[in-house]
């Protein structure tokens, strides 16, 4: 199968007598697969098409600070962003052994209708015995596509040794966008150890600046900003990969955002 249109021939269909449902034309554009068939039951070779969108999204899993020896819940929103029902498998892993369980499970499978969302709540018990941080991974797969997996990861860092999280740590943090990929609703999370001017800009793959989301003084602590997939003039930008750069106090931190239309 290639991504170039194939030529269908009515003569071929009529000669083999099998012209009611043979898919003879298939093209792919990103995560969209278009199938075409000819059907001459109406007296001429009519062309019918079916568009299948293969897409999924993960939200709720992002870099965070957690308290030592305190159970922490992380709710992951996994959605079927395609246009037909599909079965998905998932599993959750972490590198430091902090995971103690999840609802409906650390592993599992579920059939989701188009636009349906599955909530998976994982419980972690952070401890310094293994590490000061852990990478938590949510891995989803499609049983009909063996060997293909998509991973969303986040870094959980221990802060403090009591049951309450103390003052915001003296770290600069720029977490991955969520959801990513997205359809024009990306949330960008960053943290500052002290008040500072923050410039948050979106750049296209060719380096052109698309949008300035912030250019102002921000207080110490966590912050969230949304990008609606538009440029500085309010126009929707096309599907593609974009770089968001956070500049503050001489530091430049970047995250990549994939926008789907």
C-alpha cells in the first residue's frame, strides 16, 4: 500500500464479475486513510469512499512535584480522537517503583467509541529510597496493529519530606504540552522559582514566529497558559509541528507541540 492514488478500471471489474465491494483505491494523509470502491449495480461505475481517522490523545500526565511518602493520584484522560470505534490497550510504568496501583488497572484494554474518553487513575507512593524522581509512562497500543505503541511520559520529582508540599522549589520548569498532539487546545505549564519576566512564543518548523502568548512579569510558582492553535492575528495555523519557547532570566526552555486539524 502506498500513499499515491491507484487507477481503477471498470473493465477489469466487469470482466471478473466481482464489482460489488472491492476496494481498489486507497490513499493516506497523515492519520487519515481514504478507501474507494466502484459499484456498478446502479448501471454505471459509481465511486464510493470511506474516510477513517486513526487518532488518540492523552491528557493529565505532565511533569509535577510530589511529596515524599505520601500517596499521589494521577488521573490520565485517554481519548479516541478518531471517527470510529476502536479497541485500545494500555499500560502504565514508572522507573522508580513508585506505582502501587491504578483504576481500572495498570494494564488493560477497552473499546472506545469516537470521541469517547477513558479515565485511568494511577496511584504513586514517592520515596527517596530508589530515586529523587521517577519517569511515569502511559503506553497505549492498537491490537490490530501489532508492535506499534505510543508513549506519553512525565517526570515526577520529590519535593520536601513531609505530608505537605512546601514552597515552590528553586527550579525552572517547562512541562510538555497537554494534550499533545492536540486540535487547537494545548495547555502549557511552567514554573518559576522567583518572580521574573516571561516571554512565551510559538514558532513554526521554519523558525518563523507564529504567536507571542506572554511577555510580562510572572510571580513565583506554577502557571498555565493555553494556545488555541491561532497566530497573532487570530488566524488558525495549519497542521504541523511547532516549537514553544519560554525565555526568562537568561534561560530558554522549549517544548514541541503537534497540532492536528
